[in-house]
């Protein structure tokens, strides 16, 4: 066996081990979701047990799962669509019409991600009360949009920079306006990158928990709020908490598996010429 083949086998084994380690918490959560509360806290942990669906039934009785699921879908898709509508023109402008301040603007946008969300919780909470938007999907969608917009602009900017400017220059010489260039040339040429940006924004929006827990309640709570409701002063009900977590992450995990090829293709867009 050659040295190169040994290295390939070693990398493959390491990759599988790393994947198993990363997937184990999800596997154990799924396993615990079908246990009774006694089995969930048994020591040593039980790998074989009699499965039950009681946790899912009690979860649905305690929280309206379909309503929370709908809110998560609305917030994720709504904030992502708005982020693309705002981010694409901004990225186009900075990629093809840069100024001496463009780099500074990009760095400033990225720097907003460095500040912890709790640092602006009180002013935003008071502002939402004043506007009458507390516990509304509008507020949660808007905040999620603002949280993901810097990342969307940065990603689209990097993809747009891969497109030769001569293509757009030729379109302008033929009389194509800015929106025409963006719609019929730039977006189709960077479709893999735009798709991966949208997929990543959807995943980040779906997993947003801080703002959901702090500015929503009954009317506009997402699945993150449904999970948090199983934590109370009496302690953790691990089996029910696992059932709620599994029901919350399952849709986005399935979505990720179905779109992983497009996501990887978009993230590597422009890497090889």
C-alpha cells in the first residue's frame, strides 16, 4: 500500500470519526425524545428501551406546535427575502461602483456582528413598546433581517466581485439599466452564490432564539420559544425537552440535507476558475 493511499484512508477515517462526534448530540437528543422521563435520567444511560410517543403528545398539548412552526417559516422566509432585496443592490453598488469608503462601510457592517445582542436589548424593547410592535411577527422579522443583512451583503459582494465588469459594461453600452443588469445578468451568473446565501440566511433565521425569547410571547413565538417553555423553576424535563427540540430542528435539518449540494456548490462558487 502506497503512502498516498494510506493518507487517503487516514483522512477518510478521521472524517467519519469527526462526523460521528458532531452528529452524536443530535442522535442522543432523538433517542431521548422517545424515552420516558425516568429512562431519560437513568444512570448509566439507556441505549435500549421501550419507545413512547407520549412526549410528543404532551408537547403538542402544552404548545401549539403548528402555530410556532408557521411563525418560524414566516420569519425565516420573510427576513431572507427582504435581506436579498436590500442586500443585492447594496452589494452590486459596492462591487461595481466602489468608492474610497466602500471598504470601510463593509468593515463597519461586519463590526455590527461583534456586539452582543443583549447590549441593545433594552432600547429595542422600549422602542417596540412605543411602536406597538411587541410580540409581533413584523418586529421579529425586522430584527432578524437586520441581524443577517451584514452577512448577506458580504457574501453577495464576494460573489458579485467574481463577475468580470466587462460583461456589465457591455450591457450598459446596449442600453441596459441598473435593475436590468442586476436581474438578467448578475443574478443568473451568480445563482449558486445567491442560493447559498439565501439558504444560510434561512438557517440562521430559523435558529434565532435570543430575540424570539425576549420580544415574543403567545402571538408570534417561533419554535425556539416552544423549546424554551419546557425550562421552568421545577427543573428540566429532559424527555419532553428533547421531543420539543427534535420537532423544532427536524424541519431545518431535512431542509439542510435536501439543499446541501446547492449550499456547498454556492460556498465554493468562484473558487476554481
